[in-house]
């Protein structure tokens, strides 16, 4: 009985060994993944080998959230003479890479690999530190236009659907060389413009010498001067310019305002028809204003044109001067008559 049991045990053992050997032989052409999920081996641990390990994201320091990943380690040599030890980590968030000196006990930081899809688009996405942000921050390099066709632009911020654009604490755009003497394609200008189909509208253009141009149809119209040029109307404190080039809803303070307009020296010309004082008096009685001067009601409704008002005021001053001269001459005549009468007496 004991002998029969021993024979049966040996048969079972041999069968198990054959099964194990068969299973092992089937894996000789594959790289086995080791379950070392809770161990973060240092670079110095690996000696001239290629191996795959199951790791948690927390263990290898990629994320504080629980999850699994696969580490692929490439160690070219037992020491550091052949360069760094390299590791790739594959997880649901993408592919990550880090390296380390074979003689060290710590790794360099992880970096996420940037991949492109079959259409040639590259997308880098990450969550902002501010939890009040409403979406991921994306940066996309694309070679497709709005209709899916190849497009000449190589950088696209957000999709054509819109909603969120680009948000940053600040931008610095440097362009070298600073020599702007060459008549190159874009004349080293920075332009922002909206596009719909083949049309472009309302560029914001910074010229090579700091000039700012707003509202021009093309960046080719940028100036090289260090000034501000607006192709359109400007509203300050208001969105309704009412057709004026500059509309300000508020108080303007300036040391000097220069207005180009006609002048009122025509009053002193010999052919000028100076109104008689009786006519002026009658106009005042009927209208409550000097001839040619707008009424209070008109000013409240339409405002005051500074150039026209200055010319009108000067005209009235010059007319007043002529009236004074006329009165002076009459007084001189009257004084002469009075003197003559006094001498006769």
C-alpha cells in the first residue's frame, strides 16, 4: 500500500514538473512582468538588463492617486560608464520617462512623453493648480485647418468651437535678430487676428520697433514707428462712439489741445458785411442768442464742436472790435463838433 502511494505521488510530481516546464517553455520568447508594485528600486539596483515591473503610481512617484502602471527599465551596463539607466512608465494617463545614474540611489524627475495622433496633432494637457478653473489647460500643435485639411498654421490654441482661449500671468515674445532692415515676409511683426474661412478681420499688430496697430485688415500694414494707430473709432468709457473717431464718456485733462480748422479773419476783409447793431439787437430779442451762435437747447442735444465754437467766438470778438472802432470814430466826430461849438460860444 505504501509502495503504491509512493508511486502515485511520484507520478503526480512528474506530471506537475512537465506542466511547469511546458509553461516555462512557452514564455521563453516573451518578457515577463514582475509584480513589484510596492518597491521603487533605485538606479543602482539594475545591472545590465531589460525588465518589466508592475508598479503602483504612488510607489514610483507619478501620482498621489491609487492606480497601476508598468515600468520598463533599460540598464545598458553594470556601472555608470555606459550612461544613465532609463525607465519608461506606461499608465492610463500616457507614457512617462525618467533616468538616473547607475551609481546613485535616486532617480531624476519624471517627464511625460508628447505623442501625436494619426492626423499629426500634438496635445499637451494638464490640470491647473487653481481649482476654480473650469477645464484642462491645452496646448495643441496641429497641421489641420477648420475643415480638417492641412493648414499653414502650426500652433492652435483651443478649438474652433471656442469657449476658453489662452490665459496666462504674462507673455514675453522674443525675436532675433533685431535687425529690421531686411524686407522679409512678415517684417518681424507680431499679429493677432480673427479668421473665418479665407477672410481675416481686425488685426492687432505690434511692429518691429514697438508700434501698435489696431483694426487693420492685414499685418502687412503695420508701421515701424513707435506709436499707436487705430483703423476705426475709439471709445473710452463707452461702446457707442456715434460715428466719431474718438468718444470719451468722462473728463479729459491735457496740457494742450491742438485743433486744425478754418479761422475767422474774414471779418476784417473789406467785403465783409458787418451786421448793423439794430439787426443784432432784434436777433437777440427774438432768439435769445447772438447771430450764428447755437441755442442752449441745441448745445444740450448735439454738444459743442470746439473748432467751430472757437472760430465763432473769434468772429464775434472781431465783430465787437469793429463795432467799438465804429463807435470810437463817431465819438471823435461828436467830440470835434462839441469843441467847435464851445469855441464859438
